[in-house]
C-alpha cells in the first residue's frame, strides 16, 4: 500500500464502488415508493458525485502542488526576479490548465500571481494577479499543515492547494495552484448529474450567485431560488439537494443541484434498465482504466525519481525520454531542460564575472588583466576613460530605462569603432563609464574617430538624443607604466573635464592640484564653524496676495580666508559625504533662530525656512536637538519651516516620513523643496506630512515663453491645493512670472526679481524699507 500505483488504483476502486453501491441500494429500496426513492437516489448520487469530484480535484491540486514545489527549476528562480518566477510558475500552471497560480515568500508576501481571465466563451487570457507584491491574507494557512483551501480574489472563488517549497530544511516559501469555481464547473456537474447546478457564497449575511449552469447568472430569480433551496425550502415542482462549506474565511459557500420533478419522473422508467447496464459497464471499464491509469502515472514518475537522483549526483549528461504527451511527458522534458539550464547558468556565471550585464562588454576584471599584460610587456598604448555626457538628464527626464538604452547605443557605436579601426579593447566599467585601449593611433586621430562615431543622433521612440562623451586620456609609458596609476591619471583627467566643461583632457601633472585642493577644502571645513567663517544669507519670500514679505529662507555661505566666498555647491556635498553636515545644519538652525529673535525686536514677524539634508534625517537625536533648540530660543514652532528635497526621502521613506511626522506634530511647517526634479511619486507625496510644495526654478524661469512650463506649474498648484498644501515658487526673475503665479493661486514666491539672498544686516535694512509705502515692483527695479 506504500506504492503510488496501488493507492491511486484503490482510490478509484473505492470511489467507484461507493458510487455504484449507493446507486444500486437506492434502486433496490425503491419498491414501495419508487418515485421518492429514485428522487432521493438521484439527489444523493449527485451530492456524492459533487463531494467526491470536488475532493478529487482538491487531491489532484495537492499532488500537483507538491510535485511543482519539488521542481528544481522553480526553486532556482523562486527568489529571482519577478519575470523569471512568473515564467516558471506559468509553465507549471499550464500543465494542469490551472486558473490560478501564485507563490508566497517565506515572510508571507505574494511574490507572483497569475490569473486566468475569460474574454468571452472561448477566449481567455493569463494576467498577473492583483495581489502581487501584497501580504498574503491567510498566513495561518502556511503553518496549519492543511493543503486545500477556498480562496477569493475580488469576486472570484478558487479551490486552491498550497505546498511548501523547501531546500533541505529551509523553507523558501509556498507555491499554490487553483481551479476557479465558475460556470465551467457548474456545467461539468450538470453534465454528470443532469441537474442544474448553482454555486452561491454568503458575504456579510447576503447570498451572492457566483456560477450557474444556466444562462441566468445575472437573474435575481435564479439567486432567490438557490437561496431558498440552500435553506431547505424546495418548491413542489423541483427536486433539489445542496451542500455547504463553512470553513472559509467565516463565510459560507453552497452548491445547489436541482431539476424539475416532472422531467425526472417521466425518465425513470426509460432509464431503469439502461442505468443498470451502463452502471455495470462503467464499473468494469472504470476499474480497468483505473488500473492502467495508476500504472501509467507511477511508471514515468519512478523514472523521473531515478533521473533526479542522477542529476543530484552532478551528472548532467544523461537524459530521460518519455513518449507521453501529457503533463508527465512535459515534466520529463523540463527535467532535460533543467539539466541544460544548469550547464548554461554555470557558463553564464563565468561570463558575468568578466562582463557587464547591460552591454555584454568586458568589465573591470578584464581591464586589470589587459593592463597587467601591457605594462609587463612594456608596450606603448593610449588609455581613454570615457564618460557619457548628460545621462543624468536623460534618466531624470525620460527614466532609467531610456538611459540604459542610451548606454547600450553608446557601447554599440564604440564596438563598431573597435572593429573597423585599430582600437584594441573596449571595457565597460559600469553605469556610463567606459575605457578604450588603443596602440597604433595618435590621440588627435583617436578623439576625432570617436566624435565622428557619436555625431549622428540616437532616435528612440520618436525622441532624438545627441550622444556626447567626455574623455580623460593617459598614455603609457609617457605618463606611467603602472596600471593602477595610469587608470587613476585618466580618471583625474576625466574629472577635470567635468569642472572645466571640456570634452577632452589629456592628463597633466598639474591636474592633481584639484584633488589636493578638494582635500584641503575637506580639512578646512572642519574648522570653518569654530573659526567663524560661516555666515547666513536670507532670501525673502513674498506673499503674492498681499505683496508683503512674510517668509525668508536661510542660506549658508562660507567666507574662506584663502579662497574667498566658497559657493554652497562646492562644500555642502563635501559636508554630506564626510559627516560634517550634522554640525553645519545645527549651526545654521541655531543661528537662524537667533536672527529670528533679532528681527522680532524690530517688529519684523517672519517665518524662517531652513534646509534639511537627507543625512540629517538619519540622525538619531536630530528631532531632540531641533525641539530643544527651539525651546531654548523661545521661538514658536509654526514660525519655522523645514525644507527637505524630494530625494531626501527616497533612500529610506519609512524612516523619513516618521521623523517628518514628528516635526509636524510638534508644530513645524514642512516643505518639499525642488518639487518636480526628484523621484517621488504621487503615492509617496500623499504619505508625506508636508504643508507646502516648493516648485523648482527650472519650471518657473521661462513661464512667459514656455506653455509647457505653464501647464506643469498650473497643474502642480492645482494638485497641491487639492491636497490641502500651500505652494512656493522659486526663481522669479520677471514681473510676468510674479503676476502669472499670483493669478493662478500660488501663495509665496522668491527670486531675484524680488530680492537676491542678502546678509542679515542688509536684509534687515531692506525689510524696513519695504514696510514703507512704495510703488509696485517693475522689471526696471530688479534687485541685483
């Protein structure tokens, strides 16, 4: 009884004997009340057939889910990318023509889900399920040990089976397959039992018809009839039976099978002998078929088990051949495909170790080997470090998918160049950086050929993109005969092109000065605060309704004792990278609060906006410091606006949102700076606890001449107002922009047309002057 063949055969025998015994017993007991007995037999048989077939379908799902869970190919991609997982999952789904297939990760998340959707009576389409990426709703199923369940998605009901996917003792997750309980199943039962079949489910105390063998699925009368029958209230002209499934998410699922009494009674006599003969033949044929089916299933499975042991031993050369066209034959083919795939993956791993995944070009590992070979042989060559210009603009504007296409096109053109010229090697370091090694051409010729290859535009989906590369060049042995030093020299030359705007730079020893100056700047920044070299400038913000200055933004400036005024763009990034942003932001905050109190004594009530770095949001004590500083300065929290950029919340949105929420609850105003230039989505913006959006100046500066910018700004203002947010526009440089923004409901504006950032003492004088009556601002009165 341990063999699968005997179990399958015995199951069929018992099932058939049970069904036939019930049928014969019902016929035999009909002597006294033939009509009542026949009706009872008919209904009992129908109910039994439903139960058995329903359970058999469940057991079939269980057996298949367990088999699929053991599939090596599925395990390989179980935690891989979604596309590979869905392809593997769909391959298994197709073997049993399942309506639902899904995978659940070890932490209870639905990592893949496929659903069959019927377009009409004959056509259907497999689509990714709506629950992909969400938490599995019935996590208690995963540890219950029970395999079969009923599962709902939207209004569809499925009979599903789950099986754990394990590697050794580790559970990777679960795989599930299911058949939908729909009109197809109802028609199948009707064809077997000659009884109309309805499936209904009880939601929130009300029954809902989910499938019917008739064409009246939308009929309220059909539902009412089924509901009465499920309650045991059967109209006199009908015969009916029903079955209830209650262990289903605290709901009830019922099946009702019924027919007209008159039709049944008329057929009783005709079917009497026909039924006896058919029953005997069916039993004989079924028993014979059951034996051969059990043997046909178990025989190839035994061969597959043996083959699995061969694969487990590491022998991928032997294959298993089955001449079956069913699922077992497909499984054998997949075994063979799996062996081929394993070999291919081993080769792919070796290839990926030395090649870039995006372009397929040799990577940094190959470059090291090439340079080692050339330097050891003391061979003269030119090394060009290439960087694709303006790729960030493409990524920010069109998306990273388009950026990848630009990188691949760039690589393709360089490959063509290598084939038709004396270029020896092309290496992709990653992202938009490449290295070319050339041995037989002078530098001017090399540069000219590269620029010629990039001259034509790249057309992608109707968009014309100009490819342009910056080049840092070093030569061996002229500059160095050490591979590592040579790469560093080319990188230094390339970095210099970014600072100077040049496209080509050959390494020179004096270029290293930039690196030295940057290191000195890092060291000098540590002493800038204690040495009193930092100062705050403030740029006013105008209330567009009253045309009064009501807000200012605090902007830090560094008066370097040797280099003079250092722009923020030159040292803010350094401060973030070196961890000095913490001290810098805290100095700005306390200094801004002190200036607020100074203005308050002059009867200047202003809201002060202070920029917060993404690194500040990661500090454990940042909230405590801000609140304590506010209390010590006795400044109302509503007078302080904390400005954060969109990109500040991208790295760890959950933590950032939690901290910003704490600031909002304390009374601070929260503003999203440079809105429209970052990576936040509307869904993320909805979760941010902000009071205002600050429209980036890139959308404001050309309002008078660019209708697209007008559309973007107007839409942003409307979006913000619909979300209950205020809007600040920066970069106001003309009167048209100021008036246009006022007309479209923008609350605050800042820019050089109003005033450039000023030191506190200059701004104080300016603010006091602004309080005096004066004529409206015009284009001839722009402050510079």
